[in-house]
């Protein structure tokens, strides 16, 4: 934002991937950035810890390209089991950002990201809990627990889900059929059959839930399960009970044999990107989970959080240059994320129907095992890169060939 007599003050609420990404890019542009975090780093964040190929590309853009190998487990394949026991194992193709993914514990990832933001020039304030957002004339004022308040030129709500900033801006919540709950637990001393693979499991007795096993450094693993909120409520089941059943299922129990559970299971809320609409306001934007930027099919959100941070920084720079910080002036943000995210979110929301039907999913996996093009499209889906399915994919699955 060169040329301004005084740099705009951007206050970012939440120092997760979205907040730290935005803070880094904004600080590099010359903005005055204050990053507020209710916790203290290093701190845990309930998540699957999976970093897709696009996530690693974003980390490179942020100057953290070595993080995937120095602090994570390199991943180069997908290992998936259908409800009927069809096993599908495939390498991530090089056309997807080099074919590399990684599993990085959020306790590590988030701290590295926030330190990068500070290195770029952002001011980090830890232990600050924002409880409200008000207007003082045309100026946003953030209220913090303990009575402190902060004025800002622009507020970025990156405080996850549920989001205080989202509620204060008047944006509606996410309906039960457009969000999910997930639960994860860590294991140590495991010897996985696919130590460099993203493991996905669809067990017929647990549908419509699905589970995962992701390898972590030092012989550890992130093990979890997710289910759409309305389906969970209708089932009468509790996520901890479903997680126990998942871990006791034959294939998963074999993967975890000899391992030891570490700590208690933790759950979190996942709003679906297919219902993301309200993100741009006068002098305020919503990013990451607070905006609903989560893949409905897989629950992946890190890549969308990081990219939304870059989009927000670009939109704020445009608005400042134009001298218009209204929702209209910040409209470049919505144009960017809709172009990049919306089609993929809507496709993956529709695909949830197919992934909840055991015989159909068995057929998809069988077809992918013998047909290279079907396999590539399925990898695109699970990596969050697919925006459409070809007629060839649909015909191959329908005809079982």
C-alpha cells in the first residue's frame, strides 16, 4: 500500500492459518497489522492436520516451503477403503502441485505461520479474547474480555467456527445440513501399512460417517471421524462412541495394532463451503472457517484458509488504493474466492450423496482401481481440486467398467 500518508490499521481476530496468511501478505504490503489470538502459542487446534498439495504451494508463497519436510510427514499417495472392502491405492500425480502433500500437526503449523506473520511486520497479541464488534461512527471497534477496546480501519474475522465476528456482523449461522462435526485423537507407536499415504475409510456400519488415519512424524497418527450435523442428530449417536467403533473396526484396528492412544479425543465444528455467502461487509471480511470455507466432502479447510488470507490482502490493498473500505470497495474479495472455491464446494457437496451409498462407492473404487482416468478424477475430488466430473467418469462408474 505504498504512497499512503499513513498505513491503514488492519485488526485480525484469530491467528490460525487464515489470520496469519492475511497478516503476512498485508504486512508485506505495508499495512499496520494487529493480530489478536485468544490462546498462547504453541497451542493445539483440533484438526485432521492434513496439508494438501495446494496447501504446500501456499506455504511456499508464504516463505515456509521447507515446513512440510522438516516438521511434517511427507505424503505422496492416497489409500482408501470402500464400505464393501474395496481397497484403492494411488499416487498423487505430479500435476497437482508436484504431487506432494504432508501431515503437519496444527500445534506446529499454526505457530510457524504466526511467527512468519510477525517476521513480516505484524504485531501479535496473545491471550486477547474478542467478545464483540461495534461501530463508533464509521469506525469498527472491537471489544475484548477485560474491558479493552481496539479501533480498526478494517477487521478480518478469522476466529473459526462458531465465530464471534461473524455473529457481530449479523451474518447467519450455518444450518445443520450444511455443516458437520468431526472428532480426532492421536496415537503413538503405530506402524501403518501406508506410512506415506492419506488413509480414508468408509465403513458400512458407520455410514454416513467416514474416518481417516493420517501419518504423523515419530510413529504417530491422527485418527478421526466426521459426520454431517443433521445426520448425527438424527442417528442419536455421539461422536465419541462412533470414534470408538471406528477404531475397533477390523481394518482400522489392524492399522493401530500395538499403538497407544495419547490424550483425549477432541471435536470441532465444520461449516460447509457450499453454503458460504456472507463474507464481505463495510470495513470487514470473514475468512477461513468463519466464512465457511471447508470442503463438504473431506472436511479440509487449511488450503482455503490460507488462500482466503491472500485474497483478503489483495482486496484490502485495492480498497485502500481506491479510498473505499465499504463492502463495495472490498468486493474484490468475494469475486476472488467465488471464482476459486465455489464450483468445487458445490460439486463436493453433491458428491456427499454418492459417498454415503455403499454399493455405489464400491463401484466407484472398483472402477478407479482399473481405469486410470477415473483414478485421476477421484484423486482430484479427494484433493479438493475437482470442479467437475467428466461424462467418461460418470459412464465408467454407471457401467462398472
